């Protein structure tokens, strides 16, 4: 739980120091003024605001509306009743400053009475800016020469910790009600303008996710919209020019593969004139994380059975779409399937198209992880979209069968891996304890693991099978709003898959 402020506004000129003293004398019991780092400062995020919802603090001329009132005797002109608000995104924990007087929107992003500064300042866009350590570190309120207030933003943690604390704080705040303050949040949706992002995209790194010999993958935030992104960076495209064709192909494929169950390509830039940056939709969780977490939990095996059905439905939908274009994903495995829980919706997404290719160009593509490799790949035969069907089947049995996981985790003999897979397909044997039960539960999916690629089921055929299974099964609780799926169980009869996943996510935090 967050105890202290998320950050402090440390006064750096006489007018700002006078405001802090004035507020402390007017409101001796509100705890908004704190001793930041040896200097009396205004703390943000540790005391409730007069505003409701996800507004942390309001600064302005109005004593009724503002948490910190700016009297005329200190800043003599150009202070609005609600001059600026500090707000938190309840989904991501990102902190914003929002311009309450509207001037930053009518002055080309530069408000004369509300400005941001510092060595890494990006200013306002559409009346809003993201606040993070080492980003937009100075705040100027009022008109220069008329009692302008100057503050320095002081943080006690790095960016990743700040977002973690912000996320925790947002979960204990009551959602907004209709009030005089709700306009500040409602007027600025957390959605983003994709055209603006492509032409004016500025981002700040939160933490590194992965690194290779020539590329880095980082979690980042758009400093204007606050949207979380994953960014793949090729630092020196001239020195690492052998990487450029594969990145170009990945971007072209993702531009074509726009589907609700496929990770979104937001934008890319730097082709031919600098570091190549590719921006993707970001997710905190992947299917491998879920498998590992539920494997440690009592009753996790039963939850995984329901989750696997949802995974099959969503990923098969994605495969039906990309296979229609002749695209082979070529790297389906748990770590490349991502999970998003948003309110009463949950969805799985297919991501990481780094090894993807068009079916007609598949002879020169690198093979996927051995465990998920189809027989024709091992035998160096031409690849078709059927390799994705095999990999998805193995992904599901890897999740559902802990004995299969244990026996294949470090296996490097492909013949033994195939033997284990076919043991599940045929109902199991004594070497794979849970595989018999797993095989029976997956009996309707056997054609996904046919050794002959030409006789393997298609994604469209298997999607129809899964939909029919969900219609008929008494355990077919779906978590989508699809009208093609029905649930014969009353909602109150047992925990839904969504409740289980939300419980898992809450427990993890």
C-alpha cells in the first residue's frame, strides 16, 4: 500500500514558497504539505482530493474546488478556478498533469500560464502530459512577471517503481461519480490518437524486457497519451544491416494482420536514417506466466483447463485470419500468447511475429523452439500454415499436463518429444501420468497433431470444433461477449473463468 506521496512539488522561487506556507497555515490538518527532502513541499498522491475519482489533487483559484488554493496576493493574474489537476490512469498507474484552463490546447501545446520544463521536457499535447522521474521535471504556474510559481518535481523511486505504486494506488481509489470535478477526467480520455502518435511520438523507457546481440525490447510509455508500449530497438541498422530485412518483413506482416486477437503494431520509424524503433501494444502477462503461477496453486489444474479453452478460441481466431493471407506465425508457444483483463472482458492475443513469414517464402525461415516444432520442420520439408496448428496443440497440452511439462522441459531428442506428444494424442501411457486424462479431454483436437501436415486440421475447422464444444460442455463458461458462445450454467452457480483470472492477477500484485 502507498503510504507517502507519489511525488512532491518542491518550491524553487519565493512565490511558490509563500504558497506552501500559506496553505499550511490555512489548512494545518490536511497533511498535503510535507517535508519532502528537507524542504517544505506539496505532496501528491498520499491524501484524498476534494475531487472524486482518479484525480489526485487540484490547484487553482477556487477555494471550494481546489486542494491547493492559489490566492491573488501570491499569483496576481491568469490563474483559473481549476488551473491544473494531477490525475492517475486506473489501468496503468500513469500520472498526468492536466491543463484546467484550456490554454495549452489553444496555443500550440504551450500554455503561457501552465508550462513544463527541465532537461527532458515534452510539454503538453491536447492539454495533458505524463509525469515520471526525469521527465517533465519542472512546473511553472501563472504568467511570468505576475507572481509565477515555480516547482521542481521530486520523486523517491525509479520509473518502474512509480508505476507499480501508482497502479496500487489506483485500485484503492473509488471510481468517479458525477460531480463538478468529473469534467477534468472525462474531457481527456485515456485513448490515443494514432495519427498523432505516428507523427509526434515521444516515449520514455520504463524498464528493459529483453536484450539480444543487436536489438533491445523495452517497456515504455508515450509521454503524451500515457499509453504503455513495447518498443523493439535496433540501435545501429548500418552495422547490423542483416537484421533489417527480417524487421521489415515483420512490420509488413503486422500491418496486414489487424485483428482483435493479434498484438497491435502501433507504429515504426527510423528506417534508413537512424535507430529503428518498432512500437507494439504492451501486455504485462503472457500465457507462460499464467501456467507457472497456477501450477503452484491448489486447484490450478482445473482453472488451466478452462483457460486453455479460451486460449484455443482466441488464438484459432487469429490463425484463421492470418492463414487466410498465407502468413505462417512460426513461433506459437506460451510466452508469445498474451493476456489482457479489462473490466468484465478478458482476451488472449497472438504476438511476437519475429519469425513469421509468408507461406511462399518459408524455405529460408529459422525454425521455432524444438518442443513446438512440427515434424515437417525437423525433416526440412516445405513449411505450410499447418505448423502453427501443431504448435498450438503442443502449447495446450504443455499447459494442461504437468507430467508432459516435466518430461519435456529439458528434452533435446526430437524423437522423444514426438513420442510424448503422440502419447497424449493416443490417450497416454504409464510414462506420462496425467496424459491419459489430458488425451481424453483433448480427444476432439487430435487432428491438430496429425504427423502428416496435409491431413492436419485447419484453423477454421478447429475453431468450429471449439465453438461446438463450448456450446455443449457444462463447463463451457466463456468470458467473451460473443453471441456464438452460450453458457448452460447459471452465473451464480460457480466462479467464472474471468473471476479466476482476476483473482490470479490480484494475488500476483
